C-alpha cells in the first residue's frame, strides 16, 4: 500500500473514533471532566510545594511546570493513539480476531497499533500546551524557531520510545495469552518519568535509578531532555539531545523486530 492509502485508512480510523465518541457523549464529557480534574490537582500539588521551597533541585516553579507539561503532552499522545490498541492486543489473540487482522492487505503493526483512537484524551494535549505556554512566558525564556523544531523532534522521539516499549510488552501476549501484569508494569515504570532525572541524584541508590532509567531504559532521558531544551537549561552531556532522538529511532526498530518475531510464533485460532 502507498502512503496516500495509509493516510486514507488512518482518516477512516479517525472518523470511526469521532462517531463512537459522539454516540456516547456522556462518556466523552466524563472523560474531559476527569482529565481536567486530574490536571488541576497536579498543578495544585506543585503549587503548594513551591510555596515552601524556591526550587526543586535546579528547577524553579515555572520551569517545573514546563517539565510537567512536556510529560503530560507525551503521555496524552501515547494514551490517545496507542494505548487502547496495545491494551486490546491480547483480546485479539484470545478471541481469534488476530487471524482476520493478518489476512488484511495492510501492515499488521500499523493496523494493530492505530485502529482505535481515544479522542477525549486529546483534551490533555490542550491542557499540556496551555501549561507549556504559561511556563515559557513566566520563566522569561525566549524561544526560537529552531528550539521549537528541536523540541518537537524530541517529543516525537519520546512518543516513539513509549509506544515501542508498550508494543514490545503487548507482543508478549502471543506467548502468555494474557499480559495485563506486563501492561501494569509499563505504568509502574513510567512513574519515574514524572520527575526530572536530576531529582534522583545525590544518593547511591538514586544514582543507580538515574543511570538505569536514563541510559538502559531511557524513560527519564526522553522526557527530561525536551523540557530542558525548550527552557534553555544546560544539557549534560551536550550531545544528549541526539542520544534522545537515537533512542526513539532505535527503540522503534527493536520493537518492530520483536513484534514480527512474536507474530512468527503465533498459532492461529483455527489451528
């Protein structure tokens, strides 16, 4: 299939998601309310913390809101576009519907990853961008076009990394049948990314956590670096931005290999 054909297929996915959301408007409104409430609680929590301290490590109040907005932006894109699909992958296997997916003349990973969208989750994108704008204005940072372009590239790398991690965990359903525990593991691990990597410095155990989740499983790296770039904070080492983009690209190819390797071990429901 050509790129234009894939674009039309994705457009169909989007229209189906819109029809589904409009068919259950109360659920759509409840999701908007709960996301708005969660967003407000997070802001209030750190507002109270910064009334007691001027900085958390090297992050001032306005800068930390920029970091928080970056993390929320990345998570909202992942949760809106990929999480519903990866979470139901085990159901496709259990019910045998994966057989029909494999028979369709389209890339299986594309179909499995993007068929369902949670449009209500995009409200979090709006909240995140609003908080990001507030952070930039109140921190007094001058943001150039090149900085914005680099920031967008780093955010896309982060989204790619989290999607790849989720896809790799979802692919294990082919062997385990049900992998809810592994998807829960994804949530537990990504909790570390809610805080800047520098917060974990200062103790031996903290340094171990910082190293593992920055360079082995770079969850901290892909969230902290975009925020530091946009807010013109020092990057150490200086080439860590390129490392972040490389982590996103490499994780995608690894997860694609793992996904297709797992599909090679799939036993059809009719077999």
